[in-house]
C-alpha cells in the first residue's frame, strides 16, 4: 500500500488533486472490510462459546448434583438469553473494537467484568419474572464460572489472530489523512502503523506560515493566519472528501497555532473525526491521556501503576499466599535453619537494608548464605566462586531457597510475592544516577520474584547494559500488571530454567 504522498506547496499554489491509486484504494477497502468481518466473527464466536458453556454447565450440574437427566430443551432459552446479554453488553461498551488498542490482559479483564454485569441483569430478570424458583443458585454460579472461562478463551483466541495481522499491515483498523510538515507526517505515520492505522495521504499545512513583525498585534496574527487557511482549505477539503478517510490529523507546530482553529472549522464539513497533535509533543502525547479533573480537563502524563482496587486485590493475594506458604513450608524452613547452623558459624537469618515502595528503606529477610553480613555502603555484590559464600550457601542461592524468609516481609506488608526485586541501597544510589527511569521500579512494592528474574536477568550487574535490561523488564511488569501475570511469574519461578541463570 502507498502510505503517504507529500506535497510542499506555498499558499498561492493550487493543491494538486492527488488521489490514492486504484490498487491502494482497493487494498484499503479490503483491509477495512476484512477488519469488519473479523470483528463480527469475534462477536459471533464469543456468542457461541457463551451459549454452549452456559448450557453444558447447567446440564452437567443437573446430572451430577440432582442425579437426573433434564429435558434437552430445559436450559436452551436461558443459555441463549445469557449469550445475547453478553453480546449486547460487549457491543454497547465497545469492547470488541478495543482489541485494536488494548493490551491482552485489559481486553480479557473487560470481558470478565462484562460477564459480571450480564449475570447481574440475568439474576434480576429471572427474579422479576418470578421464574427463579426453578433455577437454583448453584446452577447460576456454575454457569457464571463457565461463561467467564468461555469469554476468556474466545478473546484469547481472537487476540492471537487479530493483533499480529494488524501489526503486519494485513488489516486496516482506521484510515487517516495527515496535515502538517512532511517529516512530521512521516514520523507520525510510522508510529501508528503498528496499531493498524494507515495513512491515505499527507498534505503540507495549506497556508504560508504567518510571520508578522514584532510590532504586529496578536489579533492581527490570528486574522492573517485564518485568512490564509480559509482561502486554501476549500481545495484541501475537496481532496479529503474524495479519499473517504476515517480521521484527519492536524500536526502543527507553535507557529501554526493561530490558523488551526480556522482549518479545523473548514474540515468540520467532512464526516470524519478531526484531531489536533502538537508536533513538539508527539512523544509526550503517546503516553498521555485526557482526564477529567474536577471541573477542568487535564492531560495526564503518568498515572499510578495500580488503582486502589488493584492494590487491594494484590494485597489480599499476597497475604493469602504468604500465610499458605509459611504453613506449608514451615517444616522445610526449620530443616534449612538447622542446616545453616551446622554448616557455619553465625545467625540463621540475615537482614539487609533495601529500598521498597516509594523508595523507602525496608529490612529484607534472607537465609544467611555468606560468612559476612554486609549492609548499606559496605555492600559488595556476590561474584562467581565468591569465597564469602558458604558451602550450603551455594545451594541455597542457586535454588532461590535463601529468599523464602521474605514471606514474612510479604506478611507485614513491606514486600509483595511478585514485583521488582529490591536492590541493595549501594546499588540503587549508583544506578539511579545512570538510568533515568530507575526509580520508577519503586512505584510498586518489591517482590520475592519478578518478571526480570524469570527471564534470566538476575545475579551480578557489573555492566550498565545488564541493569538496563533488568529495569526494562521491571517497568514492563509495572505497566502491564494483572493477577494473571503474577500467577504466570510464580509458575515460571518454579518451573522455568531461566530463573536459575547467573545464580551464584
């Protein structure tokens, strides 16, 4: 597909009537048509998955619990009603189209939340119609669980199919026209291409940029800029109308600002969305969100990685996991403690000061694995074949058993089961000055295990590149947190071989 044709015209020059080639236009129509068909197929697949899951769950529950064979048509109506509600709620909330922009965990989480709303409506309906007497609460609960699983399976399947196709350019999510400097348009087009946004045509700003003398008033600047734009925008509108785009993006620099409003007013005649992007802030805008803040609208650049609800869920998971782990592992912890006392002189546990949530110092517990107990600025990283490590310490460190006492840290709230691994304070102070985003690791609680560790980024950080890779993985975890990701990391901690790389 021909993604962009740039023209650099002065205001006095008539804009040429460039048109997308027949092949490119056909490709765009095919891409858009394919996307519409696939979104419909996504909705249809989820409808079938939900209907089948709800029906089978009710029938199987009837067989197992009531020990009876229900009428084959007993649960068909209710199952179709549940699947219809799921379809209407998902379409009404625009969830299927968000597969184009949302990460997978958010797409799946929204599906699970829609099921909660669906069953709230379903329960209310059968209660109001007085047909709930024949519908047991256990049946509703079994159906709800099965429908959640069906929705997650259907959305995981289609996410795996659609996102790679969009990123490869096989499917067009939206078609846009860019207006601005050619270099800015090219940069913007390349940046949004991975999201399936295709540039049909790019035009230079349709006016000579106004540069009045220092003595000219601000009102004169605006009037002069508006006159230029209105004179040439009519030609631009005619070209845009024939291209049938979904959106028009105006990429402006500060000197174009007086004319933007008039240009946008002229483009309002077209049945498209018109957007405005300051070219000096494209990188900033990519990570920003428009936010309602009281009676004002602000541009939120960064947000807290976990909402209060997410923090409560993660804390409940941590407390439950820490209690269960300490109970199940208590005999093993006692055996390890005795072995440490028999292996070398010194205490069983070792406390070391590290930075925790919000960069506050915490005291982290570990099984002692060395003949020294360095802390603070006296800390020296362990190296391969380090003579300070005891005989038993080598085994404990390589198997990560030395980290198990940190379950007590989790229980008291200074750590989490999963999160960025806390570094010694001496390391933090060094790398915080070398890596700009290093301190963002402390926007969540540190963890016993983390995304960087299960991907092999642990052990000695004797180069800046090693620490940068570790920080990149930690920031990925923070920005993409979900309970499912925590569970995945915990399973990888136990079964993945990469967890034990560089452990000595």
